[in-house]
C-alpha cells in the first residue's frame, strides 16, 4: 500500500544506467525489464536498450525482435537513427524498447574496423535525447554477459552502472575485474561513469550463505548497495515467457513488490543526489 501511494521523484535530467555483470545468470535482463516497468508505472518515461544478441529483454517487453526487424544492430553498424528502431512496449505506454536481433552477435567483429567504435551508441542516444520534446527520465541498457565492444559501448553511453549480484558462493568472483574495467573506461573514454547501484538478486533467506554474501557485499559497497533485496521467485522466472514483466504478470507477488521497492529506492537516491527540485510529475 505504501508503494501504491508513493509518488516517486523524477530526475532533473535523463539518467542512463548500464546493467552489467560479466557473470551470466545473475538477473541482468530481469532487473532491467522489471525496474523499467516499475518506474514507467510510477509516471517516468523509460527506454530499455537491449544490447544482448539473445534479445531476452525485447521478448520480456513484448517487442518483436526477429532477424528481419531493424534493431540496435543497425544503429551501431549502419548509423541508423535511434528513433527509427524505438518500439513501444506492450508493458506500459510510458515504456519503450530498442530491440536486439541475432545480427548483434556479429557486431563485435564488425565494430572493430569502424571509426569511434566505442562511442557509437553514446552518439546515437545523445542525438535522440536532445531531439525529444520530453526526454526519457531513465534509459536502461541491458548488456551481454561479456566485456566486448557491445558492453564498452554501453559503458560509454551510460553515466551510471548498476550491477546485479547473485547471493551465492561465486558472487564476488569476477567483480574486481568488472570494477577495474569500469575504472579504465572512466579514465579513457567516459569520465562521467560511476558505479552507482548494486542490487542483490536471487536471495534465498533459508540459507546462511545468502546472508553471508549479502553482508559481504554491503561491507564492500556500503553506499552503492540498495536496501531492497530481490528474492528467488518462480513468478519472476515465469513472467518473460508471457512477454511480460513480473509486475504486470503477478502484481502482488514478492518478486513484483521487491522490484517496485528497488525502483522506488533508485528514484529517491537519484533525487537526493541531484539535490535539485525534480521535474513535476506529469
């Protein structure tokens, strides 16, 4: 009920978040889709850019991403304008998606020879945002589970990195590699980039291990880690097969409530950091 009544502050300028973790299966796409859906329901204008060749975020948002469709691939490789490939999501009228097609799998190789190959997504996104009458409040970029040129494009386009961390034994392994990569990109390609948010996912409260991992992450990243924890949930896993977020699939489920709480926390933190009066709720 508290979530229902809360009016979330809108950021004064567009927040661009890359959702990244080179470890697969930690809930990157699930997090991108559900946070986007939760924020759209609260009145924010949201765009999800699917940069994963598997196109799972596109599927979950009900957006067609068959190989003949134009997608983020053409934006990166052929300089197609972002406005040409943005599709409305069936999830909510305030939510749009840039789909990924299987062609994206070859983009890593094709990008190598292109001029300013790391900046291509950033340029397309900045151009599109500056042409909009009411720009998006949030842009979420869903990355593939690797650290190739697609992920680098996502890091250069973003201002913030959100890392979902699974509450299990190997959770922190590979994290130092990811952090040093973020640092390198900040140093050489995008001085605005920072790790702003860590979200603990797939939490099983019955195990001591999950509690230990959660505590360890909080000790390492006290300011970045959200209070909200996403529990393991069958509903969260089922929702994408219906082309939905868990929020529209089962609004009252624990998974839905957790993602809505996490979205509220992200919105409030952003407003507190901005310290400026946020835009009026539309």
